[in-house]
C-alpha cells in the first residue's frame, strides 16, 4: 500500500464521522453544531462540526458543563442556556471570555457505550431550547455514531483484524439486547435502561458487557449466542458471565419487578 493509499484509508474515518454528524444537523432545526467525545483513556474531543469544535473542547478544559455531567452520570443532559452561570459557574464565564458565541445556546448531551472503559458522548448545540422530540432524534442516531466513533478510534492506532471488529459489534449488540429487555420490563426509554445497566455494573463491580450477557441469559433462559452463531471462524464466543455478574443480573431483574 502506497503512502497516499494509507492516507486515504485513515482519512475515511473522519469523513464518515463528519457525514454522520452533518446528517444529524439536518434532522434537527436550529442545530448549530454537534460533536463526539471520549472520556478514556483521557477526556478528549474525537470529532466535531460547527460550534461544537469550540464548546466541547472548552468544557473538557474547565471541567464544567453538560458534556462533563453526561460523562460522569452516564445520562442524557438537556440545557436551555449554556451561558447560565447559576448552572455552569465555570463554563459560562469561559464562553463569554474565550469564544465568539454571543447568542443563547441550548444543548443536548447523550452518553452511549461501546466498551467497558467509558462512554462515547454525543453533544448537540441549538439556537433554542431543546425539546423532547429533539432528544428522541438524538437518541435514535447515537448508537450508530458511537459505534462509528469507536471503530475510527480503534483503527487509528493499529491494524485491526476482522475478528476484533466483530467482537466490538458483538459487545454493543449484547448491551442493546439487554437494554431492550429492561425497556420492555420497566416501560422506560433506552437512556434509562442503559443507566440502570451502568449503575448496576458499577455497584456490583462487574463488567458492563458481562452484566448484559448475564441479563440476556437470565431472561432468555438460555446461553447468549453471537449474531452469527458461535462457530464464526477466528471470533471468540461471547464471554461466559461469572457468578458475580449472574448474581447482579438476578438482583437487578428482581428489583424491576418489585
């Protein structure tokens, strides 16, 4: 592979993220920008369009704002006005002093997940107060954006084998499956179901994907299977949940039906 071919290969990742973020902007009226950030191994902006380039980086720098809250609390955060010093005492003055933003800016920030280390966080900025319909639109596309960002991040540092990519997809699939079961049992949305999985995994000190697998097996009363079966060449089967994860899943599921 020539140098130019390698450059084109690695340019594909940012181009994909840009197209996905631009697509999101077209779906939401008054969208001023959108960005993707990662919290591990160190907090950083992965890719952004519009005013998200300034606002995402600034929130990481001053350690204040809806982006930080969504990352630490693993939940969606809706803000009517970023420049409100009562809500964001460090961010608001930093916006006034260090950016070209002068008009009111609302925001929506959603934390997703693609591994056990921490979330990919999607931030969206509007020229108005966000609505429930706006948040639903963001949560619909978040899984696709989070997976794309995860793949781009992973591919940027090494040559990725097909089995590694399939494993990443499997981890996300099993988490989404567990979320769906919780949503059906509790009658809640995807964000609430995901937060329950996260808080349970943290409380019982078990891996998120292992808890998700244990939940799927508990509810389905059968071993969880890979999307393509357990015989896919070169791909390790789903991790067998340990007793701690099984116990956590049982307690979580019982609490849903109390």
